[in-house]
């Protein structure tokens, strides 16, 4: 299996959107009552935080000069010597 680059911004966005889904699922299941506008700040804050985390991650990766390959087959394809 090929390895992929870890993207913490997508992780944060997914966590907030999953939390929003859980809140609506609890409302639909009758466990609690959620007003329709209650999750708007949650989604907006989650997307803002995800963008901030993604930007910071990009800056850190550019400063480090990330040049190593992500997959092992790419490393084996280079000539040795």
C-alpha cells in the first residue's frame, strides 16, 4: 500500500464535520433537541481552524524543505552509484 502525506488540516475539518453529524443524528434519534442554527458556528469554526492548521503545516513543510519521496518504489527507481 502506498503511503500518503499526513494532512492535519483535513483531520481537523473531518473531526468537526463528524461532530456536526453526531449532533444532528442525536437530534434525529430523539436523544436531544438541537436548533437548526446551532451547528453553524461549529462548522464555521471547524473550517477556520482546519484552514489555519493547514496553512501552518504548509509553512512548516516549506521551511524544512521536504524533499524525500513519499513511497519506497520511488526511492528504488533512482540510480545508485
